């Protein structure tokens, strides 16, 4: 809650003999930011942000100018193979880029997340990352459906450009310059190493054109192609691994969510989006495959308008009688349920550790866990999720696992 109202701000500014024009501008910004949500933090400049977060101004300026080499640590992990057709070997599992902000930048991003982004209203169909997010409630919307369409977006976070992020902060009421600076604090160049290599190559093989800044490396490459490559090398996007990226991505595709919801309404369907996973379902008995194809085509058109690329390999249509899973939960009945695989894995842990009395160290080694602690966290994390979905089943497993001596 901002206890400092615009009137208090004006009185304080007058007592400090601040110039009337500057004070009027500050009051205008204060009213614009708090008009949507009184809990939203009012920030006037980057110096003000440095004061509010306790992070030095010079460090913030460095992060704004840094493409990501100094302010992020990158590594790659293999993408999950879940959802792929069993029995088909993928020639190469694609890698997911994870960009972890430096500790001080992480602190600033978390401040932006809690004091700014959590005060913004997302689309009602977006069921991920916000405080009220509940996958059970989201999955329940699809319970009892006859038809289910599931679509996916390729490289969701990395498809959100800094232009879209700028519009989010500007739309929240912040000045344009500060919105640009906040955008730079929450984005990075997709591959900063390539950017530096590109700059070095350009400087080493420079050819002057008719204008001072007309630099390029190879005249044989068409100009449009050179410009596209340069944009891709230098463009900033939301990094997967930053705490601000999920909510910023949700807010950036608000218009797309609205368009898809209108498509769903015209076809008598329910629409939810969990990050890049999109589900549309209907209880209509006269729904057909042809209509499903039309819906998919319209949604893909909405993707293109939003600058997103669909992942055709993950698209699927579930017909009446088929198993339907949304957000990892079975929605064939009147209530969301855990999948059979999920339940069986918890039963296996309870049977091996509780009933048979297998030592936790042996069980952890057999399953490939690095330690008993990591296995215990994994099991009880799964169990907590099960308690929210099927408490009666989960409580039986919990009683068995509580009798295990985890120190062995």
C-alpha cells in the first residue's frame, strides 16, 4: 500500500522547494501509477529505484548496458521428452537455455516482481505464475469435456521481445524512459557471445558505405538478410531463469489471450493457458475434427500476430472416449485426478521404503538420486502436490512414509 498520496507528495515537495514543473510531473506519475492499483510501487527514475532496492545506481546502469555477459550466468539442460510418442527415438534432444541473473540483479528483479508485476492484472485464461494460480481449479474447467485440443508454443520466453516488455511497463503507468530502463533490467541479448563476436568481426572487416555508420562484412550477402541476422544477434528477450520473466510474458501476450478466448467462445469452448501450454475443450456433442482443425488454424494465426511460433509436434486433439490430461491431471470425470503413472510412482516409494523396508540409501541409489536428501525432497514434493488433488490417497502414502527412518 502506498501511504504517500499525491497530496502528501506535493506538500513534501513544496517544503523541499522543488521546482513546480518537476513537482507537477512527479504528482502526475504518482497518480498514473497508483490509479490502477494502490499497492503498486511508485518509481520516478533509475536513481529512485536504486534507493528503493538498495542496489548501487552504477551497477544498475551497467546491467542496462550489458547484453548479458556480466549480469547473467548461462547453462543448458536437456528438454523433457514427456508428451512424445513412445517408441520413437528422437535424433537429438534439444537443449533449453537457462540464464540465471547475478545476485544483485536477482535482488532487483525480485523487487520488481513483488512490488510492480504482482500488482498487474493478468488475463483470466492465464493460469500460471500469479499468486492465485491453482492448477486444480484450472483443470476443473475442462472436466467432463468431450473434445480437447492441446497446443504448445516454441521457445515461449525467448519469443517475448523487449518492445513487448516495454509496452507492459509503460502500460502500468511508468514514464517512458524508466519503462525502457526497467525493460533492460529484465531482458538480455539472446546470445551475448555471438553479439560480441559479431561486433569484433564487423570492426575487423569493416567496409565503409556512403554513410559513416554503414558498416557491413560481406557485400555478397543481400542487405535484407544482413539486417535480419544483425537484429537476431542483437535483439533482447526475456531470459528463462529470471524471476520476472514468467509474469512479464503473461502480461505481454494479454491481447493474444483475449483473441483466443473470443475464438473459444465462438466455438463453445473453454480456454486456459499455462505459460506455453494451451488447452481448449468443449462438451459439445456435435463438435467435429474439421471444426477442431479450423480452431487450431485460428489460434495459430493469433500466435503469429503475437510473434509466437507454434510447436506442431506437441499439438494434439483428444476425441470423445480418449484419455484427456490437462496440466498433468486427468479431466475425464467431474473432478481432476492424478494420472495412473503419478499414483503408481508414489505407491512404489511407499511399498519399497515402508512395506518392504528397503534402506533409503539403497532406494536412492537404485533410482539414480545423488543423495537421500534429494530423493526425500523429490518424494515429499510429489506427495504435497498429490494432497492438493487427491488428499485421501495422498494421506495413506504419507502415513507409510512417515514411518521410514530417513537417516539410514
